[in-house]
C-alpha cells in the first residue's frame, strides 16, 4: 500500500489508529524505504476519536450501538 502512495507522488502520511472509540495519537512519517525510526517526523500529531462501532450485530464487542459509543 505504501508503494502505491509513493508512486502517486505522496512523500509523507499521517498514520492513524483504526480501532476503538478513543483511538489515540497519530504519527507523521515519510513514505521512504529507510528504517521506521529515520522516517518518523512527529509523534502524537492529533488525538483521534470516532463514533463508529465496527461491530457486527451478532458480535459481543462493546459498544455495539452508536448511542453506546456516545
């Protein structure tokens, strides 16, 4: 996936956690081939919160409803 972004001309990206309600901080990094430590530009760029549940109706994951998330 990163290779396709580089081919499209992108040089950096903000990497965002994709699970949970309070997802945590994102990191800004270059999209190069070097070691991750050399590519990292800034940690804790933003704090991310989401109002989606990502749970199937028959799942035991909590919360399962938007009201439960809010």
